[in-house]
């Protein structure tokens, strides 16, 4: 017999036995409590009628669960109001799912099944079990959130008990208390109070799932000491002459202790003590007051006097006695027993010893926590525990860049997500001062803890923040660290800690910023995203497909706080040009994964794609398959005879504000041509055609003997050009055979490149990332590269760069000097990439200064090259335009790259997300700007919204990352897997339509029907 069934049976038997024992325990304990309650009430007063005794008991038993439910409803209403007013929940920008209710099988239709008595009994038993489970779960939840209800009733109990003290009389502390002056109404109120406490304890016992949960509760033991079972024990040992009910009165001071525990628990729930000094001070002061009140109450019971012949008001006399003992409580603690009031009986001495012992232990303990809280102000910021309706939270772990944290805060706020953010970072709290103020301004819950869970880290912090309850855990790296590999190694160590801690792999996301990936582990843990790989792929793809950076970032957005919401502001923004108007329309498109109706199951992908576009404007680029163990997808499976299966979902591009749904009838109706804006000016330049044209126009008398497939350098007529030409004649010489250092692109093509006819990429500047990019270019084997910078041959690592000699050359020169730029012939390059160059500058230069130098360099190069291209030999060449890319550290600095007023931020309002300011810039709209901040935003959006993070993988395939882990069908072309480029640019001049009206709808249908290509947008220049 298999071992697994035996173990399962043993576990089932053990669980059944545990439930059975818990049921017996509950039954016995509740029976004892209830019986002792009736005995105590019946023996309280001899002349009470049964009606006077039983009615308060019934009222108390009913009143507690009723008020518990009422307070629970009030808490829910308050949370809802607080959620809408304080958190400012915004409407989530999402695309309505395609209606799946049409054609659904009616599950409520009665079946032809004959019920037997046995089946009816089994069905009734199942329903009873379900009802019992639901009732127990509801009871457990309400008792877990019953602190406010208990605080309310305990306040009334304390008030009633203090009122009862005023009716007690005796002349000496050695005499017994006389309770004869207590009115019958007080007795009846205490009957109800006693019944209410008994009901509270019984519901608490029923709401627990284990016996140890009952026995380990401090509130349980305090209630047991107050309730009749303990009075029976006290009567047998100490108070033989008193009834059970009067002994219950004598122990009423214990309510103060319960009151203190409840308030302490509420303080811990709403404000974690180690985080706020004010909360610690409040807790200590409140604890001293309540403990002193409990001591004063016990001293009044044991040593107080109230003579029968006292002429003063009963309340004032009792209050004076109580105030004297309250004073004695402080003196006893402050002087350790010395004062003008001393305990006179054995009982009072025992109580004083217990009180002093507890205060000596408790006060230093709380003061120590307070001091630690003061010392930990630089270690923690915010509240760990959730407040109000904030029950869901996410955790950010690692070297979290402040920019990353700002993006998470903006995402949570503008997308209306009810999430708390907890950050575990090695960076100081002062590093995130801007983000802390941002969270306060947006009224979001943010907690930052300076701690780590990597090697030599504090893994126990995961218990403190309850990491297993997190909605998602993000282990982040940053490009900001100069050693990205070391940062990613720490990321791997943190992932190992999370795995050993027991977090679910589905809720963990790792972000890498170097070539290190999840392949380190034998078994992958969590979802991984490699920004290094994605960034290099985007830059390489942007060379042959300008604009893909803008396309990818815009499609990955998840909220619409990037455009002015007011119509007047939109008109002001769009008033600059029609091109900007169309660009704003494109911003509103999003990449979505939506369910496919059951009535569409069985149709071909071609039918689905054409009908979703022609009827609803949805561009379907692929299919997500969810019927397998892993979520897989196909991009544009046209011409592969793919049929929609049950459970498949469509990968769509649609308006972010669209709420349209598929109509009931499945009818192939063409979109009306006039409903689509005219778009007939697609880009007319791409690299393949550029190479062909310039090769044809090459001068046959060129001194390169036909070895270079590019136009000759421009003819300079100025004095500076003449000086440069003379200097080149004197200084230029043939480089060494193995040298990659040259003086111009002409010499690089002649002596360095193995294939000089390839397009040339000019990289202006140098950083560690350039090595990664060159490794990727080596893999692509499609481009020649020039590195241009000031003293780059001496400051760069030539030994490493020699590896790329077949396609790489270095040119020394200052990009801010026109003579150096012209000598290097940068206008011969088809693509310029200007990046920040910390390795070429003085050590310690700030990010602001690097951005400033990059901006000035970019503008200077752009003006020089545009001036050179306006020379006579370049005027008639329509394919000589040079596309460029500039990289900045701070994405908001993109507005300084040009002088255009094309920006929605001229009419900024608080409803726009400032973290996405770069979207409304001219350079970004042209696909000529990139920043690490944009990549952080991309990964964050795909991680937080789309299940299985499939959007990230789809965008990676659009950038055509040729990786063994990515198998995809080309987006535009039908062909072999991984043989076609994922995204392509096609000039509209190559498309011949039957109709003279060239709309987007006509182009879409023509390309899909004739060429099996899915057209997703227009790139204009």
C-alpha cells in the first residue's frame, strides 16, 4: 500500500480528533460558565423573583452579539467613507472585458435527477457543514475585530462598578462591608453585565480553532477571574461569609486590567509602538494611569472605609477615598512603598507587592522601547501595521532607487489601488525624503525600513512585516549602482532568503540590471525581469525601427493620468499642431489581455482579428493560451490555421477609456471608412533602403576604391574647414593593423571594419553600459559602431574593446567642438546615440551635471549635423536623415532637449502624473529619448496589473530579443519562429490600395488580408 494515502488518512484522523477534543472542551467550559452564572444570580438576593433574575440574563446574552454586529457594520461604513475621502481612490483605467455572458450554459436550469431520502440527508448534511463553516468564520472575524465593542461595554461595566462602591458601608478597615444599601436596580444591572461578560467569553471560545488559542489569551484569564467559576474558588478559600455575587463585586477592580489590555491592543493595531515616539509616550502615560486606577480600586475594596454616620454626600466621600488611594498608588511606585498612606492588612500588603513588582518590570520595559524608538528614527519611517481599510500591501526589497519608489507611489495613487507600500532598503531614510513627502501629500501609507535580508541580513524582519501576507514582493536592482553585477548578486541572495522563508513563488518578482538572470537557481523562484537585456534590445531595435521605445512605453501604461482631463486644457494642448493631436490619441492606447466569448471559440484567428477590429476598433496582435500548465502566447498566428480554443484570451491594443463590448450577434461588418482619421504619411526612411540608395549614388572616383557603401564626406568651404583639411593631411596616418583607434569614419571603414557596407552607429560618450550594448551588437551582427568622446582612447578599456574589432572603432574628439565633429565625419553615421559619460569626466561628478553635459552635447551635435546635411551634396538625398537617441538620468529633463512648446505640461494640474512628464515631449514622441526611469515604470506597470507578467514577455518579443527562452511568431510577418523581426516599419509608398482613400482602416484590412501583417500604428516624421 502506498505511503501517501496512509499519511493522508493519519492527517485526516488527527484533524478529526483535534476537532472532537476542541468540541468537548468548548461544551464543558461553556456549560460550567453558564451553570455558575445562574447559580451566582439565583443566590445573590433571597427575595428576588425569577423574572427579575432571568430577564437581565437574557437581555445581556442577546445584547452583546447584537452590539457586536452593529459595531461591525459601523466599522465597515467608516472604512468605506475613509477609503473614498482620505485615500482619494481614483477610477482605475482599464479596458472592459469582452462580454463572456453570451452563449453561456445556464447552470441554474433544473436537471432531471430524482432525490432519495439518503441523498436528501447527505445534501442537508453538506449544507449544514457549509452553514456551520460560514457561521464560525463570521464569528471568528467579528471577535477578532471586537476591540471597540469590548471597550464600549467595559467602560459601562467600570462606571457601574464605581457607582456600586458608593453604596458600601463600614466604619473600620477591619470590618466587613455592608451591602444592604445597594438598590435592587443595581443588582439587576449587574445581572445583565455578568451575563454579557459570560456571553462574550462563550463566543470567544466558539470563535477559536484551537485550545491553545483559548488558554494563551490574557483576556480569557481576566474574564475567568471575574466570572462565577473563580468566585466559587475564592469563596472556598477566603470569603466563606459572602455570596458568590458579592465576591464578584469584590473582584470588580480586575476590569481595569482588562480595560488596559484592550487599549494597549488598539494602540498596537493602529500605531506600532517602535515607530512613533509620541505613541510610546501616550501608551506609557495611559498604562500608568490605568494601573494606578486598578491599584486604587483594589485598595478601596480591601482597606477603604465609608461610615454609616458620614454626613457628606455618598459620591463625594467615596471619591475622596478613591483619590487618596490613587495618590497612594503613585507614591508607592515613586518611593517603593514609602509615603503617608501605608497598607494595613495582609491582603493590601500582598496587593501592594504585586503592584510594585509589575510596575518595576513594565515601566522600564516600555521606557527601553521608547529609547529604542528614539534611536531608530533613522532606521524606520512610517507604520508597519495597516490602518483604516488598508489591508493589502506590497513589499519592495533591495537597493530601491528613489525614482523607483516614486513610480510605485504614483502608480498606486493614480491607478486607485488600495495598497500599502513597505520598503526594505540598505539606503538611509534621508535618501527617500522626497518620496516620504510625496506619500504624505498623496495620503498614501508608506513604511521604509533600513534593513536587508541578504547575506548577514536580518531575516526576522520578514516576520515583523508579515511578508507572507503581502499581495506581491518585489526584489529590485538599480542601474544607479556602478557595479550592477554585484547588485544583482545581492538580489539573488535576497531571493534565496525569501524562498527559505516560505514565500509563494507566484507573489515574488525579481528585477535584474545586469547579465545575471534567474538561471543561477536550479529551479526558478518568482518572476524575473532583466532590465539590462530589455534596455539593450530596445536600443538596438530603435535603430532599425525608430519609435519603438515610445510605442512600448505607451502601450505598457496602466492609468490615464498622462493627459489633461479638462476639455479646455486638452484643446489648448492640441492647438499647437495636428501632429500633436494625433500623438495624444496614440497615448490613450493600451496593451490588454481580455477574455474571448465562448461563442467565438472555434473560429480562426483571422476571423477573430478582422471582426474585433472592424466592429469595435480592437487590434488583436496575438492569443494567450491558458489551457496548459503554463501561460503561453502566440503573436500573430495568421496563416498558421490557428483556431481559437476554450480558455484562450486575446492580446489587444485598444483605447484605455473604451467600454465597448462585443454585441450578441456575430456579424462580419466593415468599419465605415469615414470614422477613421486620415493617416497616409508613414515614415519613408528605413535602414535597408538607405543602404541601397547611398550605394547607388556613391562616387566612382572615390579614393576608397569602392570599398565603402556610403556617400563621400561633405565639402567644407569655410576657413575652419580648410584648416581641418590641412591638419588631416599633416597628422592623419594609416593606423596599426590591430588598432581600433582612428581619426574618422572614413578610416574606420577602410582599415577596421570587416564589412564596411553595414550601417554605422555612432555612440557619443562612454560608460559601463556600452560594453553590454556591444555584446548585444556582436550577437546581432548587423551594425558597425563608432565610439566618439574626449580622450576616449585613453580612458576606456582598450583591451576589452579589442574583442569587438570586427565592427568597432574609437575616435578621440570633443563633441562640443565643431572641428572635432566634422573631422570625425559623424554625419556619415546613420544613427547617433548620445549617453551620459561618467567614465570620461572627473570623479565625483553629480548626476545633474552629467545630464547637463549630455543635453548640451546632444543639442550641439544635432545642430552641426543638420547644418552639414543641408550642404549641396545632401539636399537631393531623401534618405540621409540621421536618427538619434539621447539618454538622461532624470527623465523630467527631456524638456531641455529642444525649444518646442509642444507639451501638455504648459497647463499642468494635480490630476496629471508628474512621474510621466517625459511623455509630453517632442524627443520622446519621436522615439529619440530613453531613461532608466522609463524602464522602471515599464516593469512596474506590467508587474502590478497583468497576470503572469505576460505583457513584459510580449514587449520583449516585440523588441525581438533572440533568446532561447522566448519562442514567438513574428508580429507582422508570417514565417518561421524566431526568423522574422518582431516589429517592422513599412513605408506607405510600398502599399497599393484599390481605393484612393488611404485611411488607417483600409491599410489595416489590406495588410492583414494580403500580407498576413497586423498594423498597430503610424510613425510620422
